[in-house]
C-alpha cells in the first residue's frame, strides 16, 4: 500500500491529499530516508512523522485493506513516540487554553484589554496621586 494511503487509512491525516502534501514537504520518512507518496509500506517499517511540532514514530504491524475505525488502528500500527514528545504537546495545548476556552473564536476588544491589564506590571498601578503629580511636574515650576 502507498504511504499516503496508509497514513490516511490509519487516521494520521484527515484526507489522503493532506497526507500527500505533508510527504512532499519532507515531514514523513521511513527509517532515515525521506519518501515520496508512491513509496510502498511494508510490515515492520518504522515511519517518522513530524506533525504539530513533534515527531511521531510508528511501526507498521499490518497493512489494512481500507480506512479503519479509530478503535482498530492499534491492530495496524504500534506507537513508538517518546513520552517527552507528548509532554511537549500537552504543554503547548495548555498554553493555548490559558486565557480562553476552546471554541470561543478570536478575542474581542474587551478580552484584549483585560489581557493587557493582566500582563502590565503592577508597579504602575501602585503609584499614588502624589507620585503622579511629581512625575508630571516640571523642574522649572519648583524653582
């Protein structure tokens, strides 16, 4: 089976076209060699895939006849990705969800103002009114 069809069949990519584009961008390799979409996948091959800024490693245990359900993927591949890669993915995902829940879209002006207020230093808010008067007064006015 072609590698683009295989990656689509085991649900690594949503469409076969996306799988082919990622292969063209050299984000998929078998062993240490970059491959083309027409490369045949065999049982026992170790496939490295760069996706979501981490490197997945999967070992082919069997070739499916067509696209398989999500629960059956484990019959065809063994995930050999390092635990550190999943930790990196988890940290990036939590960083994105820090201030907004998923599905809320772009921040509004109000959201942006609240984020700016949160991120500004507390030192400027601790100044008294007298401090501001001194700050804005000219040295000529005191003489």
